[in-house]
């Protein structure tokens, strides 16, 4: 379930919407995209308010578990999927770190390190969230270029693709974390 929009609000309408949102949180039921989701007693919130160069920016990120709304069998399947994804992410992070460390001197890493990274990358891509698709496509194109640079023995191109992959990862984490 997802609902996201950007638009101009008259001040009173924005205040009414935020008041409605606050009331839903107090009641413990949040209505999003036509669905009602129960809130647990505790929820994580990230609130940012800043003024910079004549512009005020306020962001609210609310996060809480929705597992209780799933049937028991779905809870188990989802928990297993989440655990599997976390294992894959850790493996990918480790192989990525090893690959960068091996290439830090401007040389090409050995075939085994690249193969480990590519294996972990493929497992990660298979479980990636569909909403990440555009960023994943860009990331995967850099992974492909990295593989090509290694195959062609192009250390400079390999370094360039490492930097591009790192930038892609940073953008993705900033957008979807």
C-alpha cells in the first residue's frame, strides 16, 4: 500500500489535513490509500524542520510494524522473506567492501572477489522492491560496466564504475531508506 502526492495546499486545508492525521494517530488507526491500518502503541518518527536560504522545509517520517494485520501464515512468510533479504544485504555489503578494498590501489581485484560480488548482487536484485526499479536499473548498468571493465583489464574504468556504483547506492539509500 502506498500513497504519495505533492501539491500546493491552501494553509487552512493543509492544517485540516494535518489535524486529521494527528487525530487518526491518536485513535490508533491510520487511513492510507483506502485502507485502514492499526498503529501499535509505539511508533518511530523522524521529524525534520529546517530553514535554509529563505525556504522552510518540514519532513515527517512515521514508521511502525504492520505485521499484526497479516494472517499468521503470511506473518511467517513475510518474516522469512525479510530475514533472507537482510542476510543477502549483509553478504552484498561484505563482498562490496572486499571489492573496493582490493581495488583501492588502482589495480583490478582478482576474479574471485568480483564473482562473489556479482553473485551477491544477483541475489539482491532478485529480491529488490519493485518501487526501486528505476534506481536498480541505473545501479545494474554500472555493475555491468564494472564487470566489462574488469574483463577488458581497464583499471581506470573499473575505478570510475566503483565510484558510480557508490553514488547510486547513496542515492538509493537516501530515497528509499
